[in-house]
C-alpha cells in the first residue's frame, strides 16, 4: 500500500514545553488509525501538525508526498474535525456548508444535502446553528469534513456530544468510508470506538507516540443502531 502520511522526527515546542517528542509515524492509504491518550498528551497537537494548522519545531510532515510548510501550506484531499467546529451560528447548517463549499467549488447543493443526510441531519431544517444541540453541531462538523469526498480524514474526538444512536450512525459511516478506500486518523477516549473502527492503534503519552498493535477489528463492518 502507498504511504499517504509520514512524520519524521517531529517535535513541537510551546515555549519551554516540549509537547511532541521525536514522533515518527506513517499511515498507509485505505486504513484506519486510532490514537488513544489522556488530555494534554499531545494527540491534538499531532493532528494539527498533520493538517498544517501548526508547524513542527523540528522534523517533517508529508501528506500525499508533499511536505507541509514547504510544498503546500495545507494538505490537499483532507477532511478534518479538530476541537469544536466553528460555524456562523446565525445561519442554518446547510447555509454554512454552502458557504464553505463555495471556497473550493468542488460540490454543489446535491452533494451538501447528501453529506448532511449521511450524518443524520435534515438539510431542509430552517433552525439556525445557534439553536443546534451539541450533538447536532458535531454532526454538522462531520458533514463538513466528508462533504467534498476527501481521501484523508483527521477526526479528533468525532463522537463528542452524540447520543448512543448518533455514535452508532457515525461509526457505520466511518466504516463505509473505510470500505471506499479512505484513510482515517481517529482520536477517541472510547476504547470501543477504537476497537470497532481501527486497523492500527497508537498511544500518545507525554508527547511520545508508540504503536500499541493491530486492533484486528477494523474488519467489522456494522454496529447496531
């Protein structure tokens, strides 16, 4: 399989604090990678470096063969949800996605509707995002991440705020995307999320990334709804 993400000797400092420590990490296309670790362990900082939101202090990050910060500022073919999704809260969910889609011009109304329906949102709902529940905002963030059909998804705690049915629905969506050959990097506090979804599992502790082994359960295809 082709390598789509490669980190070599990546460190990241914030002042005197060393948050990432010589991280070496590679992701093959079409696989799901899980990262577990406590808050403050460095998971989110690692994901931000892969997405181009932060630059490493030392080391290199390559996505689809292009070095972030040298060849491109941000990876192409990337869908991402990191921390709380930011939207124009006075507008509807669909209007928010229409504005974001216009930046790239890759999809139009039908694609936006399909993405919202995949995450369990009604594209015709007239409610402003400010009136959305936390779970609905999270679903909208996932719709934004997937709507342009990216090859790579970077998802930091994508199940935050979702109820039991929502978790099952989004798990099934991610398994469908895996079957279509998408590459996914997933951080979750929930061991079941990792067990069901991931081919490879890594642990982040104090800025050090270690391989915990193969989950072996990425072959599962559906969870109960």
